[in-house]
C-alpha cells in the first residue's frame, strides 16, 4: 500500500512539473511578439524573393539572337557585354561583327543587323534614314607613340600641326631628330571621324599610313620609331606610350572632369526607338542601364554616360 501511494505521488509530481515546464515555454514564446518592424522585414524579404523569382523567370523566358555590327573600337565592350548578358539571359546570343562605324550604321539602316555600333555621334543623314542614337558609354581617344620617343607632352596646336603635316620632325617639339610617321584610321572609322572633328582637321590630315583597325594602329605605332597614332583609351597597354595633352593624362577621371579634351561617345544605334525593338534587344538596353551593366562598361575602361 505504501508503495502504491509513493508511485501515485511520483506521477502527480511529474504531472505538475510538466505543467510548469509547458507554462514556462508558453510564457517564453509570448515574450517575443511579432512587432510591426519584424512583420515589415519578413514582408520585404518575401517581396525580394518573389521579385528575384520573377526576374529569373522573365530572364529564362527571353530568347533569340541579337545582331550588331560596327566600330572596331567597341570590340572590347561588345564582347564583354555579350558574355555577361548571356550569363543573365542564357537563351539569348549576341553576334557581333566589327566592320567600322559607318559600315555598322549602314548595315543597321539596311536592316541586316539590329544594332549599329558607332564610336562617333550619328550623322544627320543617318538619323534622317531612321537610325536612333543611344549613347551607352564615353571613351577617351589616346594619342600614342613608340616607347623610345622622348616627347611626353603635346599641346593641342602641336598635335594639329603634326597631323596636318606642318610639323614633320620630333625635334620641333622638343624631341630627337627623327621624322614623324603619322598613323591614322581608314576613312569611315568612327575613331578617325571623332579625332578629326575634335581637332577640326577633317580632310586635312597628312597620313603616312591609314589602317583598318585599332589593333593595327597599335601594332604599327609600337613597331615604328617616330610613329604617332590615335586609339581608344580602353585598349592602351605597355606596347605604346600615351602622350599627355596640354599636360593632362588620358584617364577616366580626367575625361569625367573635362580636362582631357579628346573624348567621344560609344553609340549603340537602333532603327527606331529602343521600345520598338525585339524583347531581347530591349532587355539588353535595360541591362546596360542597370548597376550590373554599368560595372561591365567601367570594367573595360569606359565611362558610363
């Protein structure tokens, strides 16, 4: 009998203890009420997840091929965009040809490509035929020479006279007694058009060599003693030496500040407004305006407009 009483008491104590534990747990749970701030954070988190899911779905739903042609100076930018955009929209492929600015705009107007890449502003005649100028980046034009040239700085007036053929020897601008070899781009090049327009030397340049790509200019200048040429800022490397102009180095910061005077737009022209283009092309321009797209533009040494 005594054993039964003790057993009953033990059961009762366990029951009471359990009730206290449960009550304690209940009180602990109630000490962390859902506040307005907590609810707002949870709602925002859910909204972000839904938005990310929606964007992923929209990205996967866009497919097709984007065709572009034009400026050789924009090759580095176009290739970088094609790669990163494809990562975001794996069902979209960008096919780019680098035929020169004028040829690219001609292809756009003719309907053989969706985007015409131009490293200059569009001409009035091109706009009249339906081309729309979409500036996606700003580029500097670097004036370069071979690494052995002792001249480091040129004034605007000296640069003009060199390209017009008035100054023919580096000794006339403080350098060695060495003939100046004037190198430039072919007619129709966006870089040439912008360079000559900025210096107001259209149809006045005395070129020794007119080459059909940025890479060709770099190679010619690097291998020719006394050569001078002009290239897009983003392709500069240690095979050539860039001049200071009016004491200012060609950098993204000096171009933004407006102290380096040789700069030009990078244009991705469309026939009609962007809103009239295919879903894939519209997505590309939205991407270029996003933080991610701007980072790609800056990663290749260009300036976002």
